[in-house]
């Protein structure tokens, strides 16, 4: 409300905090045959404690400089040390292995069933790495195996110049 009354756009507040407490790229300049980046940041003495931060000035829409302390208050709050993200969304990584004797396809199906029952509305999941690859390929391995047996049969038929002899070879190999 104070920012609206004093005609200070919210992005200006974020920009002031970002430039003074972090850094902001300004431009490049050449000196001594090298290219140097120019970055803006408040000196450490002007961003050391809360009172210093509240003294920072932010530009209003009319061009006037307004002390940041009139617009914001600083509070101590707790939060996670690290926020994991996946595809720009906050995420929780889950990892696991299938139990002995359980196929990975069955384990993935079981996990999908559990997540459908337990995840709250608006929450979703995505498979990554090997599970993602397995879900995308589906039953392609069965078709590839069939095509490879056919390819081997045709190669043997061309080698032995016979359609009957390759059948015997292909049928004996699994033994």
C-alpha cells in the first residue's frame, strides 16, 4: 500500500535490492587489450546490516528518491536451505529401487498408483533418467527383438543361399 501511495513501482524496489545487495551487469569496456565487465553493487559498508538496507533509495514513477525504509520492513523468517527445482517448479526428488524379483515396469506402475492416491490435487510428478526412458520406449524392445531375429535370418539366408538352413541355425542358437 505504501508503494502505491508514494507512486513507487514494485519492480523498482526489487531492482534496487538486486543491484545494491547482489550485482547487476552494466556493460563491457576495453582496457589494455582486454575486455572487462562492469558490474554495479553497493559497497559492503552500505549493505552490512538492516539499517543500511533501509537507507537505500528507490526511484518513484515521478523520479523522486524514496527511502526503502518507508516502503518495506525486514523480518527474520526461516526457510529451507535449498529449494530443489525441476522444469522451473519446486520439486521433491524421490529415488528408489525395485525389490528383488519385481520388474522395473511393475515398480513404476506401483509408484504411479501410490502417487495417484496420496498426492494432493494440483500436484504432479514426472519420471526422469532411466524411468523416463523406460516409459517412453514402452514395448519397443519386443519389436526390436523381432526385427533383429528377422535381420539375422535374412543375413544367414544370403550367406548360405538357402531359406531352410537359416531356420535350423536360428532355432539352435537359444539352446
